[in-house]
C-alpha cells in the first residue's frame, strides 16, 4: 500500500484489490460451474464486504475467478469518498462493457454488478451512464446478494439501495464454515455507518447512520476465526470507537469489547480502525494500558490543525483537544504509534490555517499518515462553501505536508533499528526463503524464515528501515 497519496485512501482505505478472498471453492455442487470476479476499490470495509459477498455467492454455487475474462459475473465493489475514486469506477465499468459486448453472442454472457458506495450514492444514475450494468446494490443489501444475482442473470435489471443494517448484521452471523479462514490476520466489522456529518464527507449518506453489531455476534465470530487459525483481528468500523453494546446486563464501549476479545484463546493481537477523536473515551485509553494483546497503534484522523477549519469541517473538537487525546494515549502506552488522515485545501483554508496543520504534525510526530487534496463531493455541505482553494495551491500544500509526513515516517522506522520486536508471520515474502509480517506498529517486516512459521509470532531484531518497511533477523 502506498502511503501519503491523494489517489488511494487512508489506513481505513486500501488501493484496488483484485482477488477478494482466500475462500475455499465449493465442491461438487449441482449445475454448471459459475464463476465470479470481484474487483474491490476503497477501504478495508469494502474488502471485508467483498469477502462476505463471495461467501454468499459460494452458497449459490459460484467459485472465484482470477480475472474478469474468466468470470460469468463481475462485481465492482466501489468507493465514493473522493472524485478520483468514483471516476475510476466508471473507467472500470467501461472496460467491462467492451468485454460484455464481445461475449454477447457467445454461450457465456457476462453479468455486471456495481456494489458499494457509488452504487448507494448514484443508484439508478449508474444504469443511465453505464447501460451495460445489470445490478446496482448498496452496502446495506448484501444479505440479499444471491437473490439479486439470480434475478440479474435472468435478465432483470436489479436496483437495491435500501438501508437495513440490522438485518445485514444478522445475516453475517450465519457464517459459512469453509469460508472463515482467510489468513492469520483478519478483519471483523463491528460497526457500520456514521452520524458525524463532517462537511467534506459522503460516508453518512452512502453508509447511513451508525449501527453497532451486538457484542455476542462479534465474540462468536472472533472465536470462530481463532479456531480457524486467525491470530490477529482488526475491528473495523467507519467510527469504530463509537461502537457500543450491552453484555452481562452492563453497557459496553469499545474498550470493554477489546477486553473480552483479548480473553479468547488463540487471539494474540488486536487492532481497531478508524476512530474519531470525539469518541475516544477513558475505557479505551485504559484498555491500551491494560491489554498486552492490544497493539500500540492508533489511527486517529485530525484532518486539519486549524480550529477555524475544524469548525468548518464540523469535526466537533479543537486542535488542542486532539493533542490532549494523543498525550493521554502516550501516557497509557509510551510506545504508541500515531497515524492520521489530513485534508488540505478545504474551502477557506488560508496559508495560516495550513501552517497550523504543519504545526500539529510537528507536535504529534506521526508514524504514518494519509493526506489528500480536498475533493468536492456533490450533496455535502462543503460543496456549498465559498472561498474555494485553487488546485495548484492544494497541490503545493499537499507536497509540503507529505514531505514532512514522509520524513516523520522514515524517522519512526529508523528508530526501530536495533530493537527486538515480535512479528506475526503472515505470508511468504517477496524473495525465496523470506517471510513477511507486521510489527506491533503495523509496519511491514521482511525476514528470513520458513512457511511453516506462518501464523506464529517471531522474535526479530530490526536490522534495516526503509520508508515503508523494515527488515529483521530472527533472535535465537
Ligand atoms: N476530500 C478529500 N479527502 C476526503 N476524505 C474523506 N472525504 C474527503 C474529501 N471529500 C479523507 C479523510 C478521511 C479519509 C478516509 O478520506 O481524510 O479521514
Ligand atoms: Fe466521514 Fe467524518 Fe464520518 Fe469519518 S467521521 S466517515 S470523515 S463524516
């Protein structure tokens, strides 16, 4: 994943992902083999959703294809967060359209579906702009994906963008046993949606209101993941630290949930993303002091260091309040690595406001970060604001900010050299005889090792640090 870029998203977001899961193919079911290819854009929530969609389709008799050419059904799971992300989706559909035409008179017609946030935001408009699309389904409808796909394959045009999040979570709990084990590190969605209405952001409109998944469902799924060999779980939510629930007659927040997850045998590491500063409570901060399995890494977007811009963005906190949270976290866990998201060029941002952003970056000393030029999103309050910042000013500010963030990231990585750290061996590395895993601070670490070590915690001494990864050697 590339960092500090304005084309792909934050820690909460990843670049395009081709193969959506490591799902175990269905065996010997009736009827001809049908294949699906899912192209995923955007955040980890989308990656997770693609996994769930493929699990449901597996029950419909589908197996996963490696590319669109080999598929009967192609689903494009989309991201709407910035204009560039949405435009990429239409280019992808344009390419699929050509493939569909080529296959029109063959015995293997192609069905095209669009899921995710562009589907939610644009709905029927997608059929107008891209008539080759057969199915448009928003993020809260995936429990019905099997039925929708059947209808689309029968020649119906299917549009489904209703919000039924509770129903979606209920269907998620009926996980298919063969589909559980993906890797030794897994994502688990605990919360969906957002009520914050930051004035630049489409998420409250595409993902709907905040809903927390019940604690019992989360704990059950975590146990199944642990039994299937998963050692690290990252809890996902647009506002993951707004998660709340009831358990044993008491009110729980994310800190309580993390405590219960840490008690599950086999789970060795816990992470969560993405958090909002106004939902950081003491239970969560204390969880970092108390739970060794909770990794010392916090992704806490601040977006801007200027109080005026934070107000215009409707963030509900000041720069000083953000710094106070970071201080509290570092007091609880002195080795805490901080990551953030930034937007430059929000309407009205002056050079002085931008300097305040540079200043907060200097104060926090980020271990990693994601930074973007403000992208005006239709329908958001930000789009109505005057004093727009010219593109060239945005670009110039972004490059200054990214130079500072890159410098900090490299400094953080270099600070690890010589340290002994635990790395969860996740997969074979780029070179023969090499393994790749993650440090406690989410850095990629490459080291000499054998595939039999995948899934175990390896003690390494860090020998080299680059801008985006570390190299380590095993400590006997
Ligand atoms: N323009 C630029 N960046 C945006 N983000 C969200 N909406 C926009 C937008 N309209 C960024 C924020 C957020 C991250 C996921 O994407 O920094 O934290
Ligand atoms: Fe968007 Fe703000 Fe909600 Fe994050 S908190 S998803 S930036 S509206």
